């Protein structure tokens, strides 16, 4: 017998029919002898709908009231799912975040979980009932309702699994796992059986939005085995777990991530003096613009080039800030482009394999794809290229590192 936390996202509980389907899945796990705690999101579209209503009445959307409002979405689904389970003859009881209790700090709309009192859940499990817990919400010290940020039900599920020391936290969604890359770009992308927390964080932050990043961080910190799987198709999904001891067993590269949201800015011909990087990036940071990759050339004739990337939406603003600085520094030129993408190969296996970078660069060169920037970390190599080469680069690298498998049906 295992203790499992099962989380069902908005699409999985998007209609009465789907809630009934979820109830049958939960019941099947109970009948297989497991103890199951369920976490649900609001029905799909509901959180957006409620946010829209709030905006109509008060564009400032007072944070405390917004949390009271948005938390109702999950309260609807816990009650409906508990009813559906009872209808099947499976004893169940719904719990709001406050009822559990999931205690958070008071930061409305981005609250952090501080403590979970698992006594009520244990009592339900011991009595043979399924606790159905509202995701995304908690309660602060003073009894105010809080929410954990969009996608926060994943974090609720992981936090409950950690508190209960569950054997597994299963995230049911509308895709059947984590893929080697986006199947819309590379139809030969393959579902991964396993991926490490670290790899998942790199993949997630680069755009595969299967899981809330905070939930993955949380699961890694507390070593909660996390599994992503489909509500609608049976299958093993993808297990996200700690790194294997035997690194040699790991594939060199686990996946290819990309990000279309970046833009590049170069300050050319700046004086090659101490402090130049902070003189340029200081004002950018002060303007609240986040910088991703940074490259500074080796100087020549006391001059150097300095290049970095920012989010698309900050591009024009960043250009403005940098132009002002460049003038003060007497820089030769400021150039930029927002028709670039970042493509990364990710894998803990590269720790034990040399030459991954050169293999990557050679594969790109074969198709005449020019690399504009490079950055590396222990388990990731990223390049910036022109956006028109995105598909070609991803497919190329996918093949180069042997990631293709059986063609999969279009997901998402
Ligand atoms: N209902 C919330 C949202 O849409 C939380 C969640 O679904 O995880 O963001
Ligand atoms: Mg979600």
C-alpha cells in the first residue's frame, strides 16, 4: 500500500463529465489498495473568468479581495469531486486550504506555504476516506485567505506530499508526460520516462509549461518523487526524481529547450575598464529589467563589446536605458535584435561526457546556422541564434543527440 497525492488540473476537471472521470480514476487507485489524497484546480477558465470580473469592477484588484474571489474556483471543484466520489460509493470529504490547515505568509496572490497541519488528512485516511483538497489556496496567521500564484495547485500537491511523506506526488494533466522537446516543433519528440529535478527546472524555465516551477523546486528540496501523467490516457507518464548515482547510465542530453521571448542588445566599442559591466547593467537592473545571458568580448585597443539578452517585452525600454549609458561612456554603437531565440541542450549526463558543446556547435554549423551567443552551465549549453532557424536547430540537435523515438501523436 502506498500513500499517493494526486493532483488534477483545470482541464481535467473542466466539466461534470470530466469530474466523474477523475472520480473513477481516484476510486481505482483506492481499490488498488492505495491511500489517496486529491488536490484539484479550478475548472478550466474559471480563474481567468473571475479575474476578469474583478478587473471590471476595480481595475486595481485589491489583493486581499482578489484572493477571496479566486479561491472560490477551487472550492467548487473540491465539493463536486467529493460528491462524485460518494456517488461511486467511495467515501470522500472536501477541504479548503484553511480547513487543512495550509498556513501561508500574508503575501496575497504569491503567498508561500509556511506550515501544513496534516492531522485532519491523516484522520480522513485512517477512516478510509479520500480527502479532496483545494489547490492554490491557504490561510495566513490572521485567518485571511491567500493564494499561491497562478498554477499554484501544483505547489499545494507537492507541499502536501512532503508533509505527509507520500510515496509519490502525481500531477495529472492534458499531456502524457515531459517530452524531449516541444512536439509541435519536432514531431519525433519522445516522452521521457525519467528526468531529474534539475533538468526539469532547466526545461520548465525555458518554456515547457507542464509544471509550475516553484512546485518542481519544492519537490527537489524535499525529495518528493513527482510524476506527470495524463488524465485522459493511461500510461506511466514521466517521473521527476533525484539524480541517479550512476551518471554513466544517463543519456548525454535529456532534452532540448528553447525560448522565443528573448531579445539581444550589444554595446560596441566601450572602454575596456574595470566596472564597465556594472556601469551598463546597473541602470538596466534599476529599471527592473531582468537580464539573462551576458557576454563580454576580450578587449582590443582598450575597447570591448558587451552583449546581453532581455525579455522581448523589455527590449525597447532596455535599448533606451542602454543608449543613455552608451552616450556617457562614449561607446561607438548600440545594436540590438529581437528576432532571436535561445536554444538549449539540457542533461545531467553532460557532467560525465566531454565534447557535448563541440558536438552541438558542429551540428548547427552543418546547416549554416550562425551562433550569436553561447552560455554554459553544468547541465546546460545555450546558444542564441536567429529566430528563423529555430525549427531547424531543434530538429538537428534532437537527431544529433539521439533523442528521437516513435513518432508521437500531436499533444496539447
Ligand atoms: N486555478 C489556479 C490557476 O488557474 C491555480 C491552478 O490551476 O493551479 O492558476
Ligand atoms: Mg496548471
